[in-house]
C-alpha cells in the first residue's frame, strides 16, 4: 500500500490496540522517529510495514489520535462524509424536532474524530477543537457543515481558545467563521434558554444533561427544589415549567447567575424562584432537613487528571453527604459527575460512602448518563464521561 503521509512505526505489543480500533496511540508505544510538527497527518505502520491507521500528531502522552483505519485521504471529502454521517445519526434519534432545536452534532471519538466537538444551537453551529490537528482543519470542517446543513445554518462560531494547548492558543481568537450571531435563544423540550457564545462555559450549554433534565419533570410537581452548581439554570427552568412549588438556584459564578435571571425572564417565572450567588458547601450547611424535597448536585469536573482524582472523590463525597443528610424524608437526590477520570464504579462507590456517612436509608431509582447525541464508541469506553444517579432518601 502506497503511503500518503509520513509514517510512524508502532511497537509490536501495541498493534492489537489499534486493530481493536482504539483511537489513541500513546507515545510509549511508538518507535523513535524524526521530528514531526504538531497537527501533521501521519500513518501508523507495524515494524513489518503493515498499514494500521491514519491520524494526526500532537506531542504529548497521546501522541497520535486516529482518524481512519482504511487508508483514506484526510481531505474535504473525508470531512463531508464525517459530518454527513453524524447528521444522519442525529436524524435517526429524532434531533432536531419541533420541541428541541439544539443538540450535539459531533461528539469526538464517539463520531470517529478525536478532538472535535460541534454543538448546534438552533441555526448556530459552535465548533470546539481540543487539539492542534483538528484546529488546523477548521476550514474543511466549516465547509462540510455548510454543505450538510445548508440554509438551516446561519452562523459558525469557533470556540477553541480555551481547549487548545496554551502556546498554540495564544495565536488564535474565538469568533465567527460564518455569519455574525454570538447570542441565540434556543428551545430544549419546549424550555427556552439564552446562549451567550462569548461568555459561556464549554460551547454555551450543557447539552449532555437534556434527557436528565427531562426526567426531572416527572418528579418535580409541587416539590421544593435546590439546584446546586446551577450554572445557567437548566434544571431550574425545567422544574419551574413543570409545576415545582419553589426552586432555589445557587452558583458561585456571578456570570452564571446573571444568565439564570435572563432565562427566568425568557420563561416568565419570578415569584417562586430564588437566585443565590454563593459557595455551595457553605450554603448547604445552613439549610434544614425539611427545606427541600429534591436536591440536584451537578458540579463541574472536580478532577481533570488522574493525579487530582483522590481530592475529587473527597469533594464528591463531601457535597453528596451534605445533600443526602439535608434532603427531606421521602425526598430525591439527582447527583452527577462529569469527570472522565471518575469512572462509573468509582462514582457509585463514592456516593455509597456518602450515604453510609449520613446513616439514612438510600435507594437507587435511576442510573443516568449523557444523551444519545453524545454517542460513545464501543472501542473507546473512556468517552462515557457523564455519570448520574437518582436516589430516594428516607
């Protein structure tokens, strides 16, 4: 087979991982090679010169992220196929629809391209590149989006500066590649939200919680609800739109709480909602056991690396023990972790330890995860990052 790109040779004991289609090649598995620029497309071969995969290079522990296992060229046609395939899958799972105009169009390894996230907010596509190689192919990705979505798409916004390596990111700025919209009102299960692309976290909204927010509506009627780490108020708006008695939203970020107020105005709720800009751990110590029937614990990622995992586990345990101890008898806890280094078993064990500490009876009603528009490659289980439980507390 004729090579299309520079070749890196893999150690023999690493071949099987690639043949199982795991999308990462670690630096310790690659034989010594000539210098390669970050973002360069390379081929991976065995020492016997057998072609194995094509990917892009970035100096680090994960040295090559794989894009193809069949020797195809990584060109505009490649990107047209990838974006079209991803869009077809979203159509199959019913997105978008008359109730929801917002969804994840492309989910990194789950859609076959490590390092690429694309979220659709009504008629705005937000691209987030997590690697140099993907960012260098940004024009191809934008072209593919326009070809696939056509008139449905008015703006393409690149929001990659905070997710790329710092040295590289110094040379780029977030901004519109097509169109000019940096704020958009979206609909998710008939709930309205204002998305500020410039000042928001991630791509603008936590779309992975859509199904879990929808599940809240079957439990929230006539209930008092506390939404910890509320960000822009996703769970709060759902609860208010489905007859919650009252809702308290709390976050330490003033920007987030300002967004909560904007979203309340969009949905027309004022009287039975309280917004608090405050430290979550300090606040939860101040409440009584009968104050809330449902407590939502949806913190940011406490651990983004293995070396921080122990401290993260202690933080998850601490806040969940407090929530379990303070929720009313017969109440519910919706609790989550979005830390990729905290797997489902460790998360479950951490919540178990928190429950044991409180001494209260605690039963699991639901195991939760990210929505179907955040698919996980069966060859890359690390892509299942969102874990959640609904607990009934007596």
